[in-house]
């Protein structure tokens, strides 16, 4: 239906009928070119709102279809989580599959259950792994202000750098059997 007074059109609305009963408004296109789905007052060019009583319904989704199946590629769920390659994002951003980021990425905390590959990786805090860690080229132990950088395995210190070019392999107690390079 069209909404307005006299010759002035303020919106086009979309509603369904059930016999003689008109159902609640589903969609509105305003005279300002704003499309609202699930709202009568769209605030952006496209505003999508969850209807009352709808739980765990995707607010927005992009899918790829073939003759055999439809695959969801991108979804925004009712609580604002974004999923790429998943229909049920559990975090603010859930990516299932490989990703490529160019430029600088700043991560406050990283928990990886698979492989993390980086051309240049700078760690300013601690790094730990419960699996394998592979270093393809260089590993730098930065001066932490104390002149000490460490690599630990199984809770034991294996490599210590003591600044000024000093490197110790083994434990930090200087006991016999350890190799200290200066």
C-alpha cells in the first residue's frame, strides 16, 4: 500500500492479508529511499530488524546456489555476529575456511586451533602453543627491557638471550652440561 496525504507520497509499504485481516507491515520504502525490513522507521539505506519472537534468525545472508544445493557464504545473525563460511557465527567475527589479510592486523589475543602463517610476525607479549610451532626463517628474541628473551618447551627454558650477543642453550642455572655461547 502507499502511505501519504493528498498528492504527497511518504512511503510504500508491504503487507500480507489473511482473508480480510491485514497482517503487520513487513517492509517499507520511504520517500528518502530508505528500505526497512521488519521496521517502519528505517534509519539507513537498508535497515533490517529482527521481528519480535524471532530467535536465532539470520538478519542478512548471502548465499550461492547451484542446481544441487544452496550454500550460505555470509551471514549476520540476530545478535550482530558476522559469519563467513558459516551459518552460525559464535563470535563477533567467525571465519570458517582460509583467510588472507594484507597490511597490518592488530590482535589483542590470538587463540589458534589450526595453522597460523605470517610473513612478518611481531609478538610483544607471550606466545604459547600446545601443538607444534614451525619457524621458516628467523626468530628474534627482543630485548624486553631486562635484556632477556626466552624460548620454553614443556615449561623448561631451552634458549635464553641475555643481550650483548649472549645466548645460552639449556637451563638458566648455568649447571654443568649446558652450552653457553658468548
